[in-house]
C-alpha cells in the first residue's frame, strides 16, 4: 500500500478491533485449553481486519460511537477467521502459510483446526447475542444478515462453487465471488448501518457489493503477482490448482482495469450515503492499493 493510502487508513478503528479481540475470553474448561489456543492462534495472527473496521467505519459515518458496534464487528472477524482455517485445510486449498505463519492445521493438526473453526463460528453468534446492545429489531436484522452471508446463499455456497469448479462463465465467476467473498463484506457494512439506526440499508448494500467485487479482483491480482513475504501467504495457488480467477479469465491488464473501474463505482456509491464517509472512502482506496 502506498503512503497516501497508509496515511488515510482509519488506524484508530483498527486499534479498537485489535484490543477487543485480544480481550475476548472464550471461558473454556481447562481441558479445552489447546482448542482455545488454536482459536486464538489464528484469530490474533494479525491481518487487515477489513470486515470489522468496515462495521466501525459505517457506524462512524452515522455519527454513532464505533465502540457501540464492536461486538458485531468482532463476531464478523471470528467468522472470517473460521473460514480461513477451513479454507486452508488439505481437503480444500491445502495451504501451509497464512498471515506469515504456519496455518492452523499445520500448527495444531487437522482435527484441532476443524474444531477451532467450528468454535470460532459458534462463539461469533454467542458474542453478538450476549454483548451487542441495541433495539431487538436491529439485532435480529444483523443476525439475519450474517446468517444469510455465511450459509448456502453466501460464503459456504461460494466456497462450494469454488471447490466444485463451477465457474464456467463470467456470470458464474461473479456469483462465486459475490457469495464467497462479497457477502461477508456486504454484511459488515449493512450490520454497521442497521445497528446504527439507518432507515434504509439498500444504499449501504450497493456500496458494499462494489467493494466486495473490488476486494476479490485485487486478491486475484495479488495471488498472481504479489510478494509472498509481504502477503503472508502462498502465491500462485490459484494457477497451480487451475482455478478460474479474474486474472485467468481476463488477463492481468484487464483485471487491473476492472479493479480501477470497480474502485470508481464504489466511491460513486458512497455519494448516496449520509454523514461523513471519509473512513469508508479511505478503506475503499486501501482495498484498491493493498499489497497484502
């Protein structure tokens, strides 16, 4: 990421997320200590925290204290981490490096890694239901959004399309990534909006869909041209596994042009949102310029 994007990134929101995640206590029996260790190993390995920071930035744009939505923001990061643990398993992507360190199944074994992912997914909903404050209707709306984003019509469905090799045409490719990557990013923004009193979530969803698409196009570009040390994960895996990506389908140059156009559309969608959307704009630019 270049200096301008780095300077604009809402690091205060990132710090809130990191502090909150570090303070989470899963309250496990001592006999489950290794399971909790595996959960925290992956959860606290760093990363961009794009999803929770998006939730906080959306709240800020609506003049709500970002701390008010921290439980939901953290829950989204738990879910994202669970998905990474399971994606890295030998049965799916068979990755050995994540966020610059051995993947969870390499460090703890496949059996513990599977359970660590399961545990994070369950604890995410426990966190939201026990710590998130707000009107019951808003809490139900947030839960509905997250469950839809993570099930067959969301992240898991997209992952199935990926492992089954179902991206046969351009529409399949868009659908796969909208489900696998885009829906959780969409949920992060929409949850921040509904928990902060937004009367209409549609403009937030329109922005988030463009941001999710941008994230995936850039991800595909980085998988082909990124630096492994900087990325903290293996590069070239998509090509090795013969996966259809925006780069393999359209070529590197066209993928870059698509990313630039999608970035512009995402910023255009921000115009329809009320309040100070500066942090959301900074995150959008970060996603376009990121190198990890």
